[in-house]
């Protein structure tokens, strides 16, 4: 009986590393989604919509600085670990280089925030909240998801993430009770993540025998040079996708920021789905590209179709049930937030369009293409968001954000066609014809 069960297609899928990788990444992100959705109404009812808007704005500022801390290592790190997996010494070297570099970058980012805040008077309306939120910089520096992603073994990272999120939820339920305690929201999020990251670092060092050695300054400097284009690409992409709240803060009150933040938080949580698929597929795609060209294109085809179907289904459901979602999150109806969410609901589908292009860019290490594409759509997002927000307010910003996803797809397709026409042609041949993969 056991042999019959193990022959079922479901169990064959479970034995596939990419499927398991996707499953554990799904556990990580679904716990993030669930806790984010549970925490939002708790915070709004405890501190109010206006104060929640400032908490969300502080979170957006920290996320922008976290792009400096990550410095593209979330893209280059998994690839280096996957390609060097057979050599423990090489893995230790790559691991030490990334962790050391990110810790130093976190200190630079921390210094930058305090210089801007205390020296030049930036962030004055929400400085206390932002200062306590800086612990999120250290949690980003010490995260190890990229390492386990490269090894295609995410079970410990996923369990640690669930544990951290449950601790965070428990802390805000118990200790955040009125607007004067709003500074604790992001602090608890960063603190719980940082503690679990330390536990995973100890497991990697002692359990997996991956030795951490502080890299030499020259090694860190060379690593920064190698990842410079990835950093600029990541910063531009982040500001284009997540910079809406910062743009809106120049045009709107804290109340409007809170209403937009509710809808955006739900939409961005759901946009994780295409990103999740890309992260799960990236290590396997990297190996297949160099070992099995036909298998690579067939694999990308499956990933692309899965992302479009999943993203399309999510988008339709969120658009239809937007009033109910806002009611659940805020405890009462907010027509403006509903209108924004109905627009942003289609982010998962539009973001899924570009997954095939992104995987090709990443596995072929086309940093210049990524750089030019992200700067192109970043400039578009900046111009569109300012223009549409000026005339239409927060709904205009939502339209700018949605249209940016389409511009991303068109730009990356054009640049790949210009620089890698054969690979792009093979990809689309495989995508539209299941019987052809090369």
C-alpha cells in the first residue's frame, strides 16, 4: 500500500526540490501574509488610522534603506550557494562574504538615518517611530533565507519565520494598546526577526559546519563592486514598487496615508505570490541552464504559466471581495480604501507577466539588462506617480503603481530581445508550444 501511495503523482512532486522549495517559501510568505493581515486591524484599532499611517510610512522608509543592506545579495547569494554546493569551503566563503558585507552595510544605513534625522531634521513628524524601527536593518542584515534558498532546503528557515511572526503578533496584542505605543509596532517586528536569525546563524555554523570568517576589507569591497548594478536595480525597483507611500506623504494627510496604507499593505502582501514563485524556481533554473537547455525552457514554461494562473485567480478574488477585505481589516467600511484595493488587486497578475524574463536575466547574470530596465521603469513610476497623484490623489497613485508592472514587462522584453534574442525566442517558443523547448 505504501508503495502504491508513493507512486502517486503528488508524492513525485514532493520529491522535486523546486516543489519543496516553493512549499517552504510558501510557508514563509503565507505566515507573513497571515500575520500582516491579523496585525493590521489590531494596530488600527489600538493606535488609530492616522498613527497607523505614520507606522506604515516609517516601515516604508526602513524598507528603502534595507535595499542598501541587502545590496542585491538576495539575487546573487542563492545562485552562488547553488553553484558551489559541492564545495563546502566555497559555500563557507560565499556565506561569510554576504553576511559580513550586509552587517557593514546595516551600520552604514543606521548611521545615515540618524544623520538625516538628527543632523538635518528629516522625518521629524515620525522620528520616534522611525528610530525604533531601525532594528529592522539588523534583521535584514542577518537574514539567512537566501542561503537556505540556494541550498534548496528551506524547512528550518520557514519554521523560524513562523515562530518569529507568532512572537510578533503576541507582543503587539499584549503591549500595543494606545497611540503613544505605536513606536513598538515595527520594533517588535524587527526584534523577533533578529532573534530568530541569530538562532539560524548558529545552526548554520555549528549544525551545517559552514564556518563564518569575517571577510577582509578587500573582499567586501570587491563584492560591493560586483553587486553594484544589482543594488541600483534593487533600489530603483523597490522605490518604483514600494515608494508610493513616500510619494503620497508629500500630498496627503496622515489619515489619507492610513487609508492608502491599508489597501496597499493587502495588495503588496498578495503581490508576494509572483516573487515567491521566482525565488523558488531560481536555484533550479540556474542549474538547468548550464546542464540541460531543453529542460530549462520547459521548466521556465511551467513556472510562467503557474504564476499567471495563480496571480490571475488572486487578482479576481481580491477585486470582487475588496469591500469585505477592508471591512475585516479596518473594522468598518472605508470607500476610498476599497476603491484603491480594487485597482491594486491586479498587481499579482501584472507582476506575474515578467517572471520568465526575470529568471532568464538572473540565470544568465545579465546585470546590465536588469540595471537599465529598473532605472527605466523607476523613472516612469516617479513621473507617473507624481502626475497622477497630483490630479487624482491616492487612486491615481494606485493606477501608476499598476501600470508600472506592465512597463516593467515591456522594458525587460525589449532589452532581452536586443541583447539575448535567441534565449528569449526559445523561451516564448516553449511557452506557447508545450512540445517544443528549444
